C-alpha cells in the first residue's frame, strides 16, 4: 500500500438507502448490503465509519443483514419515508464522526482496496474542496470521470470509454474538474459546513452540480482521483428537464455564464 493511501484523518462514509435490490451479475443483490460490504472490504488496516441514512420503511430483513455484517463501525439512521436524498445525506452527515465525509449511493460497489483512502488523501491537498472516484458502469466502460461546465452546459468527455490505459490514458491521471458524480464524492467536514451541505431546495437531479458550484464559490477545486474507483449499478442518468436547468441557471447564472472551458 502506498503511504499516501493511508488516511491520516478519520473518515465516515455516508450512504442513503432505500433497501432496493435487483439481479446483478446473475445473482440477487441487496444494493445497500453489498455496497457496505465492499466499503468494509476496501478499508484495509484503517477503520472507516459507515453511516447509513435509510428509509424508515426499508425492509426489516435488509436492516438485519446490515447488522449481521461482521467487524463494522456501522451507524444506522432511519429517516422518514419520502425524505429527499439531499435531506437524508445531511441527516447522515450530522451523525458522522469523521472529519472527511464520503457520500455514496447504495447502488455502488467500491472497486480497489484503497479507493476510500485515495479520496481522503486528495482532501488533504491544498485548495481541494471535494474529491471523487472513477465511476465504472456494469459493462466496464466509464460512466463518469469528471464533468466540465462549458457555457452552462454539463459535458462528460470520458463517458463510454474503456477503462484501459492503452486506449484511454487520460483516465489514469488525476485532474481538477468542474463537477463530480453523485454516485460517490467526498468533502472535508469544514467544507461541508461552509457550503451548507446538500441544498434541499435544488432539483434532486442537479444537486451535485449545485454542490460543486458552492465548493467553487469557496475558492476550492473538485479533484477527480483516478486511483479511486467504484462500480455503479444505477441506470444511466436522465437528461435534466428544462425547468431543472432553468432553476440552476437562475441560481448560478453569473458563474455559469462566465465559464467557457
């Protein structure tokens, strides 16, 4: 293990969960159980607190399966049914004890033994306010490797590329980006409080864009980390509706209008 991959700051992973499941890789899967299991397996010799902010209506067998996972520093936070994702993330963050917060979707699986540690290490770099991993789709292609805002448009230049250094060398170099994928992203606790956490009034589909712009307003960057990777089993994100885009443009028009690259 690289010394840079060992967290020097306590880390909490905050995950929103509904208890949903599906057949993945020809096997039935409870998304949150396998996501938590993968985080624990990727932890290595350091401890990672896992906070699951779950729908209070989540099936009891899913809760039991989480509690039966061995050797976890696990905190379960039931939230009222119908609570928005942003509100659930904020509630989970309030219960977290770590100084670095990694927000993860239940439909993810950590890929690589030090993925969480690399995100934490990136947050210790000067001027980095947020960090995110390589997000890989079930077919092995890139779902997300950082996005750019160009004249108010969100662009995904690496989406669909093979995760292969021979054909996609840019996917193996860390870089600053404009927006990170909501499937998994990390913030320092001080930054999280400085930006007011996840904005609950913003359309859910663009809450991660709003979060990135709040981080930028603080004079901090968003760092994409090639050595950190997660699988995602969520369906491809839909295109934002016109009213969602208009909402964000009204809220951040001056910054968006001035962004040309």
